[in-house]
């Protein structure tokens, strides 16, 4: 992750009430005699943060993080790879500091089964790992019911998990013939990163404008309108990409001829040279294995004081996988992870978790190589509603600018450090 550290003027710290959480916890760890076992599945924004903070805040817990990938690759800023404004290397980091600085045991493996009665998980090599409390942070998996042939098919990469698919989509865009057509599809909400698809449209259009100026980008959005930072994105599209981007709302995909990249929506037909198909989403598949995806068999309902499942005791879920009136963002995943880490430490010490919680979300989007804008919101726990509710403050950029581009880079550096180092 080699972004140059920039002056970090604005408040973008992603920390959630750390001081009060810490004082609460020092007592918790002193009164714990036995080493309890916490297993975290998933080493993304949520899981790596939870593992790190449990390791940092408690010496009485053995924390193990299981992640299928050898390295962390950041979705935030991955759209910039498509525009040619970041490299994959800048988004990639190892997990070494989690072990060397915080004592987290890391295992690179796929979790293939979870027995919530016996309190153990099974890895792809057949090994089992026991836990006292389990934290699931699997992110999202995809629903390919409209076009099952697209699953595991390189013809139309989603690039909605940063990694090889991001590099593949970038290469397909670069290799496209002059004057060709890129089509991206956006599923109905809820999905990971509400502004993400519209930022992606800017980045693809930015590349086309400079390298393939007669090409087109058609955005087929299943939603009735742009779902986040609408004014800012519309302004950027009008100003910079009016000849390139065609935005078509209410475009639910009905069929795709995968061989020919021919797409039918209810109202129209389209033909792509490059297709970025972003499928509908649900909690990562392990939520299903653990039986915790109890909202439409898609998302996981949790107690917002502890992130414990409402159906399986001792199983906590954090990040994109949960059902919440909170955006599915890396910033949120990081904040939820800290609340969960503190609550798990308290619960394992037979103490009551903290009851008054507040955190915030900030999400930046780039409209070109330099200019960005933000959306921000504050949330606190409402004990009557048993929900995180929106508090005053926050706001949204109406125009992108270069200063916000610097804030965006500062935010990224800051959160990568907070998750991993
Ligand atoms: C293009 C794009 C741009 C974005 N931009 C922003 C942004 O600017 N700001 C922002 O805040 N958010 C942004 N997001 C959203 C952000 O990336 C997600 O909200 C965040 O990654 C969620 O964290 P998570 O830990 O829940 O999931 P993830 O970060 O996806 O982590 C889940 C991890 O679990 C692992 N895993 C899953 N199942 C298993 C298993 N069975 N065994 C082992 N490991 C498993 C996965 O390999 C993965 O590493 C963006 C997303 C995208 C797609």
C-alpha cells in the first residue's frame, strides 16, 4: 500500500469511542483467569479489525483469524485501478503485523463448515478449530439467479471483491476496440458500497475519455435513480463525461446471452464489448452454513450492542453480512468490529457490554484522478428501537474537488493502518 501520506486536515478518523471502551476493558481482562478462544472468520475490513483489537485489548484471549486469501486487497480505491489511477499493489497488504504486534494467530484457509452446537469450525483441509465465541466477518457473496452461467465466468467480471477480477476487468477495458461499448449493471439495493458503482462509472469513463474517446459506457441501474451522492455524480457526468456515459435507471436485467454479451432488460436490448455485471448480494456463504442468515435467507440479524446473532448464541457477525440501516462500507465494518471486539471481551469476562454506543461513517468517491467528494453520517444506539439510528451532523458533497481527493487518500491510509497495522 504505497500511497504517499498526505496532510490529513479534516477529521476522518475511523475510531469508535476508543477511550471509554478501553477503560471499560482493562477491568475485564484483569478478572479473566483462563485463556478463552475467539475465532474470527474473514480477514477483511471487519474481521482483521476485530482480531487486531481483541489482541490489543485483552491478554486473556487467544484470538485466531482464518482467511482464505494470503493477502488483504482493499475494495476502497479499487475502482481507481479501472481508471488507471491506482495499481493493485497499492491496494494490497500482508497480515504480518496482526501476529507480530497483537499476537493474532492467522490461518490461511477456507472455512467449510460450522457446528454452532459443538462450537467448532472445519477448514478445507479437514482440521477443526474450537471456539468459545465465533466472529463471522465474511463480507458478501453473489446471487446469480438471473444469469447462473455468469458465476465463475470470466466473460463478465463483477470486480466487486477487489483482486484478480479487478485486474481482469481493467485489462478487458484496456483491450477493448476503439469505439466499443462497456456496459455495467447495478443491482437493486441493498448492496456493498452504495456510491461504489457510480464512482466506478466515473473511473471507467475517465479511462475511455483519455484512451478510447469514441467509446461508450452504458450504466444499467436496477434502481430508480442514483442511490448515493446523486448531485455530485450527476454534475461530474455532465461536466466531464457527457459524451461517454449513458445512464439508464429502472433497468432490471431479464436475460443475458453470455456468449455474445447481449442483454435484455424489460424495456430495451443492449450489446456489450465489455460487460461488468455486478450481481445482487447476500451475506457471505458461511453465514448460511452457520444458520445465521435469518433475514430473507440473505442477511444476518444481530444485537447492535454485541453483534451477536439473534438466533445463534456465541456467534457474532460484523461488516457487510449484517442486516442494518447502516451503509455496507469498510468504514462501518471497521467501527462495528471494534464494538464487537469490546463486547466479546466483556462477555467472556462475564461483564455487561457497553450500552451507550456511537460511531460514524465516511465514504469518499473519486470522479477522476484527483477530485473526490464525501458522504458522512453519525449513528448512536437507540435502546427502545434496539437499532443504530442517524444522529445530527454528517452531510454530502454536491461537487467533487481536489482537496476532498486528498482527504480521501488520507482516509484510505488511515483505515488501512487501523485495520492491519
Ligand atoms: C468497488 C468498491 C469500492 C468501495 N469503496 C469503499 C470506500 O471508498 N469506502 C468504504 O468505506 N467502503 C468501500 N467499499 C465497501 C467495502 O469494501 C466493504 O464494505 C468492506 O470490505 C466490508 O468489509 P467486510 O469485512 O464485511 O468484508 P470483506 O472486506 O469483503 O472481507 C471478508 C473476508 O472474508 C473472507 N472470507 C469469506 N468467506 C470465507 C471463508 N469461508 N473462509 C475464509 N475466509 C472467508 C474473504 O476472503 C474476505 O477477505 C467499496 C466496495 C467496493 C466493491
